[in-house]
């Protein structure tokens, strides 16, 4: 087992502890199902043998009704137990999944910005959802069967010790241990491949994206056949390995069944021997091997349990760090912010150098402290670090040198949520959630009146378009805001920023996609709102903004010829 | 507000229904099905023999004057046991082999189909993400059908039949009991099956919707954090999950109930057989064969009774696999259907103009080209004539939907016109291609540039091409020079810089016909001007032929020739 296993197990324990009542219920019902199944088989064998003996006159008295009543009870309780076991276990898992989604969302939200960016690439996202779904196998298909198998084994062992000489118990215990060992060995052997398989699949996905996304280029440069052949080769290799792994699964299942069958045979031969020696009566001699055979269903679930244990642990390893991130976020309450607007801490930067790598700074050093009511207009051709500058000023990217501070506090030391109590940031790459206009304009923690929302829409010249829809403020913007045009998306976000009502406002190309008259109108309407705020505005067309606003033209980046 | 245009008439072209489609896939690989049927039969016969052996051993020990030799029974039993499970393993492996063969053939077809359809046709049908999902997940969804459902369907006929014959031979009354119990099972199975299919579909939909919600919120985490809506969203995520739980449980309760009923009936049937045998042995029944039933017969039939019902239960379970595969087949069948309408690059029977009689042969000559997409009333391009001469700078203009991209795709050979001919100069068979979002392949900058040619391109040549394309190697966005890792969301490069990489790649290819599809529409005006400066300077210096589809005025201004594709004005147009 790998080093992280213990931590992963602890994590899984924490996750599922919340619903442990449900799980114990499901496990108990599972054990009841299996024990009833074993009893059904064993009792039937005993019953038939006893009747045969009685019919032949070898047994003096036989009460037909008690054992047949027992058979009926076992049959009915098995069916009922299985039905409720399924209900309870699914209920439990779905409850845990809901908990888990909430947990991992919180964890993800607490990660630093760069890490979240990595998550935005499609693969990690889908893997995260897949991982969360994989975790549910742990209580139901791993721990449950193991606990229920142990319980069933203990019950049958008890009966064997009670009815028969000690070797009977030894045979049962051996078959239990043997199946556990055989299935564990085979599952681990197969599992070693599964990690490589997961990676191969992710790699294949990248290749497929390149093939379809870049098909025009591949055809133009006559590389499409080559790429196709490579993908086929890789897929073939991958599928072959997957087939080997499946063979391990098939093999371990049949081997476990064979082990159980062999134990039953050994038990039969032993019991018949004991009967001949007068140590057992005949009906018990038949009951014992049938009881052993009944263990087949119980032990048969163990290979699958081992198999899934590995998958769940791997998934847990990947999800786990999210939880860690969530618990290590500093409490936001520590940061006290002064409320009156006049005393609101001002954003200022000193000796600021920005960029992604120390040896290749994009811009700087730079001193900035925009005055309230006088938005600072930043312009310059693309690639000169405008957007990076706003990222840094919003505290989402650490500066390479120098400081950005809010009042007396370095931005890096202010918790995220507290920082956004002061700073509104409208970035260039905008991703709006798929929900209604109302929930975008007014997130749940604030209750703004409809009148306020309409006013904000009016300010960004969007109210008319919204009135034109049947749903009004309940209009859904679709995935990625697909039901809005690009310009409408930006203006909607701008309206949300207006309603956020924070003292520092950072806007990256807020008016792109607007024609000049509309832009003039929007700027005009926003002036009163901008009056008592610090604002930094990035644009490629500074000429269209009021001339009294201060300008900053970014020079060519360092190290660029 | 603008609505998304998202109706794809072509996608609903389901000429083959999913059931026959799935069966047609297995035809070439029938031998695996034969193997699995044979293994099932062997396993069943071994099971029957084993039951007989055990019953005989018990009967013999209890009643026979001469007790059977126990070690011999153990040995024979172990052999039969090994035979049974080996045969079962073989059956499962045969199923997996069948699934493997079908899946690999499908995937190879999907790849070939995509290449043959070409980018222009694919763009109307699918996205890269959806296509990859189809290739990986949907094809994988077929596994259960071939690996479990089909073998289970064989077993559900073979195994009960064999057991019935064995029982009939010994005690026809018990066999009759089993036989009468059996028709109950298919009836219930139909109920379970219908339930399973419905549940499968509903649950799948709900899962997708929920997963969609969760993914959407992760994707928009930046916005939510800036809007300080994290806590509210977390509550929303949890609430949605619970909502889905309640819905799912409602459907599951019904499904579990129907399978519980089925299980109950098979338990009752086994119980009835057991009680009949018990009473017959006791001497309480003396009708028909019941009078002379022995412990051997009784035990033998009792041991086989659960084996009689087991395949029925397994078959019911594999019904879920069938439902999943049918759903997958519904999406796969149209994707693999042979193309209709304008065909892709592989089918184009192009006339390569022979450079005859020293006449000035145009690089591209389109005559009477009509492109008519199926499901559309009017053709996208109608009776179009066009000649592109060496060194021409041609802008294809017109409002969106007027067929600019279609015409460019015809020029590239990605589409073959419905009617009309395309002749190309031998030198114009190869071309460079740049579209709206240049595709950067996963790998280093060097890998992306090397794609342009087969022979190894030297670092110096690459650096020169990049310099000429306006993205010098010492730019801050290329911290590792040619080894900078790019691709997948083109890390670190802006839209303009990605286009410049594409320009450098086109330069390195040495091809002199450049086809550009909206090359600047993802760029801001400053970047657009800078890129166009570079492009046209290079075109002058190298005598390139440019065909640019664009609605940007900045491009129209720079091109000497323009072809205006106004909609709804069919007729011949000349450039």
C-alpha cells in the first residue's frame, strides 16, 4: 500500500462519519440478507434429508411444520432485508454525496487563484466530479461487504462449532481467509495498472482534442493520417491494458467462487465421514456443506470490494487536498474593516513590479494611488501587462516586487472575502454562472429591491433589453452566458459591480462591444456612482472617456525589442 | 436578447434504430459469441454433474448398503468444480473480447470518419469536447451490452433448459413445478426491464443536469468569489444534490420493489420445490413420480433449483447494461452514418488542372460551384465562379451566414461542392491554414512549429519565422524560448500571440497559398492592425496568395480584390 493510504482512510472516515447511522443500518441489513440466504439453503437441505430419513422409517418423529416455517421465514426476510438494504444504502450514499459536493466546493473556493485556474481546464473538472462519485463506493461496496462478510462468517462459525467437531469450523475459517487473501492479491496486482490507465486516458483525451480542434491545420500540413494512426495505436495499447485488467477482475471472481465450492465439497466429505462414524446425524451432515455453499454469495463480493478500495483511495487522495485547503483558510472575522466611506482604506501601490516570472517582469516599478472620483485610465497595446496589472492590484496575483496595500494592510495579508468587501474587480475573461439575472445582480447574502436592480440595469443601458424578455429579472443567461451577446454579458457584470457598492473599483475593458453613443451614455450615467470611489479602468480606446480623467499609457514591456 | 442558434437537423438523422445497430456491430465477431455459448453449456453440464455427484454421495452414505468411497468423490468433485469455474471464466473473457473487438472497430471508424468529414463538416455537427466524450465514454458504454448482456441472454436460455431436461428425466412433477415458475420470471422481467430503462434515462438526465450545475459553479468560481457569493453557492450546491436525491429515491423505490418481487417469486418457487420434495420423501404425496422419489432425486433437484433461477436474475441485472448501450448507440449511430450532403476532403474527385499550352493557369478556379447543405431550403453557395491568381489578395466578405467560411472550405478542399468543379494549380494543392482561434497543439512551441514540415526544422529557422511573425523568442510570454510549453487553453499566450504562432507555422510550411478564416475576429482593434501589418508585409515580400474570409473592415481595406457574398442573391459572381 502507498504511503498516503492512512491519510486517505482518515479522510474517508471523516467524510462518511456524518451519516454513520445510515451506513450501520445498511450494513446490518446486508448481513441479514446474507445470513437469511445461508439459512434458506441449509434449512432446506436439512429438511429434505430429515424427511427422507423419516419416510424410510429411520427417524422416529419429525415435525414438518417448524422447519418449513423456518424456510418460509428465511425466504421472506431475505427478500425484505435486501429491499430495505438497497433503499437505505442508496439513501445514505446520496446524502453523503450531497455533503461531499458542498465540502469540495468550499475547499476548491479556498484554494489560491492559480490553483483554481489549473482546475478550470476541462480535464480536472470532470475528474473532480468523477472522483466524488467514486468515493461513494467506499462505504457501500468496500466496507459494507467486508463487515457483512465478517458477520456472516462469525454466525456460520458459531453454528459449525455448535453442531459439528472442530475441523468444520477450521474449514469455514480457512475458506474465509483464503478468499480474502486470493481476492486481495489479485486485486492489488490488477490495481497496479489502474493508475497508469487513468493517466493514459487523460493523455488520450488531449490527443483527441488536438485531432478534432486542429483538424484543419493537420489536413493543411498533411499530418492528419499520421495523427490518426498515432491515436489508433495509442488507443489500441490502452484498450489492451484495460482488457488485461478486466481479466484480473473476471479471474478473481471465478477463483473465489471455486474456493468456496471446494470448501463445501471438503465439508461434505468430512460431514459424511463423521456421520458414518456416528458423530453427526444425517440431516446435520447435509446442512453443513450447504451452509458453506451459502457463503459463496457473501465471499463473492470480496474481490470487487478490494478492487474498488483501490479506486476509492486514489480518488480520495485527489479530493483530499481540497478539504485541507478549506480548513486552513484564516477566519474572515479577524479582519476588522472601518465602515464609514470617508474612512475606507485607500488602495495604493509602491515600487510595484508585475509579471509571472522574476527574470522576465512585464511592467514596473510603478507607484499608483488613484484619487476618489477621478478614475485612472490605463491604456497600451495588448501584451503590455494591463490585465496582469489589474490582477495584481486586486490581490489575485502576487507582485514580483513592491507592495499593494489597502490602507495600512498589505493586500496579501487580507483574507480573500474581506478583500472583496472593498474591491470590485471586473476582469477581461468573464465567466458568469448559469443562473437568473436576479441572482447575478444580487447574490443571496444581500437582499436588494427589484427597483435597485432595474436602476443598475438602466445605468448600463441594459434595462430595455431585459424588459423585452418574458422573464424579466428571472431571465436565465445560459451556460457561459450563452443567451446573452458578449456586450450584454459585460454590461450585466458592470451592473453587478455597480450594485456591489465597494470603495475600490477595477474595470478591465468595461465598455468593449459598445458603440460610441451607448458608451458615452453609460459613462454619463455612471459618473455619480464613481464620485466617491477609487477607480482604475483599462481600455484600448482612452479617447472616448472624459478628458479630465487622469491617463497612464503603459510603455513597451521590459526586455522586448 | 440574442438567442443561441442551436438546431442541428443533421444530428437527428437516425436511419438505423439502436437495437439493430448494436446487433450489426457484433456480426463480424460472432466467434466470440459461439465461444461464450459453448462455455455456458460446459459450465452448466459440469454444475449438473456436480449436483448429481453430491446427491449420490449423500444418498449412498445414508442408504446404500455399500458406502461410496469418499476421497474419490472429493477428487471427482474438485475436477468438476474446476471445470465449471474455468468455463465460466472463459465465458466472461469471451464477452470482454467481443466488447473489445467491437469498441476498437468503432473507435477506428470514428477517427477515420472525422478525418474524412474534415473540419468544415465537423464544425456543424460537434465540438472537440463532445467528440472526445463520444470517442471515450459513449463507446465505453457499450461494454456492458457485449460483455455481460449478450452472454447473459445466452445463459438465460441454455442453463434453465439443460437443468429442466435433467429434472424431467428424474422426476417430471418437480420439473413441472420449475417449468411453471419459469414463465412468471419473463413477465416480471419485462416489468423490471421497462423500469430499468426508464430509470436509467431519467437518472442519467438528472445526473447530467446536476453535474452540469456543479461544473458551472466551479468554472465560475472567480466570479462567485469576487461577488462574495461562495457561501450562498455552497448551500445551493448542497440543496441541489438533496433535491436530486429525493427525485432519484422516488424512482429507485419502484425499481427495487419490482426486483424484490422477482426475487421473492424465485425464492417461493425454490421453496415450493423443497416442500414438494420433502413431503414426497416423507410419503405424504403418492401421486405420479412422488411415490418413488429418493433422497438422491430430491437433493439433486434441490441443489439445481437455485442454479435454475440464477441466470434469470443475472439477465435481469444486465438489463441496465442494455439500456445504457441503447442510449449510447442512439448518439453513436448518426455519428458513424455515411456522410450526406457536401462531402469532406477524402472524397473530393478534384481535377488537377494540367498546366496546358503555357496558358496562365489560375491557382484556384471554381466553376459553377453550388453548395447545398441538406435540410436547408436555399443553397449556401449558388453557381459561383471564381478565379484566384498567383499573388492575389482576395477578401471574401458578407454578413454572417452568407457562406464565406463555406467557400473557404471549398477552396481548401475540406468540402466538395454539390455541383460544379474546383481546379487547382499543382502548387496550390498544398496550402497554409489559419482560422479564428489558431489551434495550438499540446506540447512545446517547437512541436507546434515542426508540424509545418516533415523534415526537421532548425532552431535558427524557427526563430527567424517567429521574429518575422512578430513574436520574437525573447518575449516575456516565452520564458523557455522554443521549449515553452503551450497548448490546451494556450497557456500564457494571448489571442494575438497565438495567431502569430500560426503565422510563423504557415511561413515555415513554405506553402504559398494561404487560406485564412476570420483570422482577427478574436482580437482587439490594436492587435488586429499589428497582425495585419505583419501578414501583408510578409505576403508582399514572399509573393503569397491570400484568401481571407472576414467581415472586418480592416481586412477589406488591405485587399485589392473583394468577393461580396450577399445572401439571397444567387447567380454568377466574379472576383
